[in-house]
C-alpha cells in the first residue's frame, strides 16, 4: 500500500487477517454504523443545499460537494458480492490517496474563518467518522502503534541515540562558553 513508506513495517492487518484498508471492515460494519453513514450523508446534503449560493466558489465548498458525492457512491455500492467488494476496495483506496487529506485541509481552513468555525468542525467530524467506519484510519493507527512499540523497545534497551540522535543518560550537554563585554 502506498501509505507505508518504511519497508521494515509489515502491512497492518485488520479484522480477521484482512488488510486494514479493505472493504471487509466496511461491509461487516454494524447496522448502527451503516445507519450513521446514511445520517452523515443527509447532513452533508442539507449543508450543501443550504450553503450552495453563498459558498459555491470557495475551495472548501468544492470539497464538501466531492465528499457528499463520494459518500453517496460509497453507500450505494455497499453490498455483499465479489464485484462490489472490489469496487469498495478501489473506492476506499481512492479516498485515502486523493481525497481525505485534501478535505481535511480545506475543512480546517473553514475552522480558521471565524463566522464559519462551527461548520468547519462539523465537516471535520463527519470526515473523521466516515474514515473510522470505513476503516481508513485503522491503517494509520496500526502504523503509529508499531512505531510507538519500536520506540519504547529501543528506549528500554537504552538505545535512544539510534532513534533520533538524542543524548543518552550518561552524556551531559556542557554547552559553549560565550564571553561578554561589560
């Protein structure tokens, strides 16, 4: 997967031995999570309709439009046969590679604008919730967990310098003497 840049890390494994970024997690989501995707879509649709005239030329509004469309397609494709599973895998990979990071950037910019901060927070929360339900964030959580385990293991072994070049506990930073003119 393109998200893993370090070849030393194995591909994280999700539920039942399936890769973390697979349609398995989405297809086996609880009924409550699937219903929640529908509610998020309805909320995005209402936000889209309400803000269309005022914000249609803004970058973040184009991201809202794309988010709403992609979520609608994701919900429509959810099923149980093999072709649907392959389509969902491709869509999740597309969302992770090209969309989610752009949406996050644009929605954080909306938060920075004073009068629309609440709208930006709602959009960020919707993005995060969809990513959690779809299993997109599971891959990143696994990578972070493995990195943290490696750092803790090296710290326990006393090999802190190999991680980031920090001083070990034995060395002291003596600094440099600077002369002053008084």
